[in-house]
C-alpha cells in the first residue's frame, strides 16, 4: 500500500465541495486522515477566498490510477479546466506525495513544488504530517512550516465539520 497526500481546494460553494470531495475520496481510498481546513486568499488572480485542506490515505492503486481517480472526482464536481491555472474552481485535487517517490515527467512532478511555495499547502500538511520528511530536502514539514514566511500568505483556520460518511 502506498501512502498518499492530496491537497483539496475550492472557492466556489467551498463547504459543499470539500464535503463532497471527502465523501468521494473516502469511497475511492477508504480511511482518510484530514487536516484542519484553512481559508486563504486567491493566489495569482482576483477571486473569492479558498478553503484548503490536506487528506492522507493509503492505496493499492498505482500513481497513474491515483491521478485518474482525482481527475474524475474533480470532473464529477463540475471542475472547469482552463489553460490558465489561476482561476476560480469548484474543486482542485492535487497529489502532493506518493510515498517518498521523486518523479518529474512532462505531466507530473512529485513531490509537488506547491508544498514549498504556498502556505495553503504547507500549513495543513504540517498539521497532518509534521514529523514526516520532505523526500527531497529531508526536512520535516513542521520545520519547513516554522521557517516559512507565513505573514506573506496568511491562513485562517476555520471551524469545519467534514461530515462525510465513514
């Protein structure tokens, strides 16, 4: 079984979208560990704020099947894909980590570079897996988060009831 970490983000009907994503991810992968939910400003464009979280799961699926599953969940929730990645969205699911695999292809890179670039990814990941080490730097996510310029990308933790069936 591979351990995977997936980021979730939504700024359109965000509460509903995150709950539906949780249900779909649980159906696809079984037991989930969920980070707290954070609100963050849109990055790279003017738009409503996002809700973001991280999910940890284990899967027997290979990496290509995980990517396909995540894309199917996004599509089922009305995700509209545009050439420009900076726009509002119903749901964004990104595979951040697949075990400690380091991979760079024309269509995928692991670990996702967003882990080190965006507070809305690193903050919830540090909450969920603070003692785990980044597969390239070897630094724990808690230490990476402590060193991150958090003032430059403020996060607000929100009270959120996942309410997705077990």
